[in-house]
C-alpha cells in the first residue's frame, strides 16, 4: 500500500515524524509520503526512522496556495529542500501564518472564547508550521470542546468571523517553483468542500499548462461523482491520479492507507522528481 499524503507535528498532525513512520509500518504501508504544511522540518527525523524499517519514505510538502478568496493545497514530492525560491516561499507563508495565529486568537479572546495565545503556542512544536488546528488543540486541552472538529464547526471555519487569511503564493507560481526545485506538483483534494471554493476545472487546466503532474483524486472529502469527474479531467490533461489518506494522527478521523496510489504512479513521480531521493533502507 502506498499512501502519499500525511502530516506530523512538524505541522498540524499529532504524531512526531518517527512515530508517524511507526504508525505507517503498523498500518501495513509499503510507502508513505510525509507532506507537512509549508515545511520540510520533519523530513530528517522521518528519514532516519524509515531507514530502520522496510517502509520507503517519500519526502514531500503540502504547499498552501491562494488566489482571490479561494485556497488550493499543492502537494510537492521530492523537491530540493534547499532551493532558494522554494525556501523563501515556505518561510514567507510560515511567518504570515504565525502573525495570523495572533490575530485569530486575539479576535476570539476579545469575543469571550476562553483561549489565549500562550495556550495556543504551547500546542505548536518548536519550528513547526502553526495553523488553526493548534487553536483547536488549546480548546480541547482546556476542556472547552471534545475534538478539533467541534472547534472548527464553532469558531474556526473559513466563513467564521474570527477567520484571518495568511500569505500564500498563487498556485501557478507554486507549480513553477516546485518544478524548478525538481519536485513533482499534485493538486491535493481538488473537490474538497471544507475550504473556500473547490478548485475549478479551468484553474486545473491552467496549472496543467504550467507543469502540474497530477491530481489527488481518491480522498475522503470527495464524493463518487467527484472521483469520476476528476479521473476524466486528469486523462484529458495528461495528468496522473493519486489516492491518499491525509492522515493527521488523532487530529482527524482519516486512517493511514484508507486511500492509496498505484505503484506505476509512484514510479512516474520518482522518475520526474529530481530534487531529493526516496528514502529506503
Ligand atoms: P490552516 O492551515 O490554519 O488554514 O488550517 C487548515 C487545516 O486544518 C487543514 O490542513 C485541515 O487539515 C485542518 N482542518 C480543517 N477542518 C478540520 C476539522 N473539521 N477538524 C480537524 N482539522 C481540520
Ligand atoms: Zn492539515
Ligand atoms: Fe490539505
Ligand atoms: Fe493535508
């Protein structure tokens, strides 16, 4: 089983990278990609852990992108983690996410939600990419809600009055930067309705022309009709298709290996990805 989309506590997953590797082995995966939001921080620990197992690790990133009010998540497989343009984009996004955390928590506290910036920061590992799930974690720890889901429903959704956006590159620019870094770009969960706007076919065509490699078609947030539509669209545009869990540890209900990617697709990603290598024992 090949699962190409997971998160560790280098962003908003709940497991350390080595623990995530252990969970992937226990789940019976043969290959796992670590794709934390806007960071490569977890790669070293996950690689070291994977070297002691039969599991192959695909180093990746889930790059936050934005256009207008819409957001898009771009998975990047095997990019060079030292490529200056890529490093600069990721740093800019993380810094913006950091000040945005202050602003969101400030708005919530001012409205009487029992949360403080100190409590939220305590949920973020040093150097990790901060996000809304860390605000949720502080509320869970304080006993205000039982799970991240409830905090998202009550206060953290994209249309909430407390929502604040953060810097994110235009997706066409992100596709170009990922390719320049030797990475393989894939649009994550294009039809997910949990974010502002799904990713339209016209934008996917534009990204395909800019160098997009594939679409993440099989994902928990997609309906059967989405899977059919995206599979057809990918075939028309010469894109490959993937399936993944988007595992976040206990932070989401997604289970490792609940959606998987075909070995031939992984071969194509490995052939096109020249920025770094798949880690094998
Ligand atoms: P942010 O990156 O700060 O904009 O927060 C979005 C992240 O929160 C995404 O990566 C999702 O995985 C996560 N998320 C969104 N909705 C939920 C939810 N209902 N429960 C748990 N996590 C969520
Ligand atoms: Zn996430
Ligand atoms: Fe995502
Ligand atoms: Fe994700």
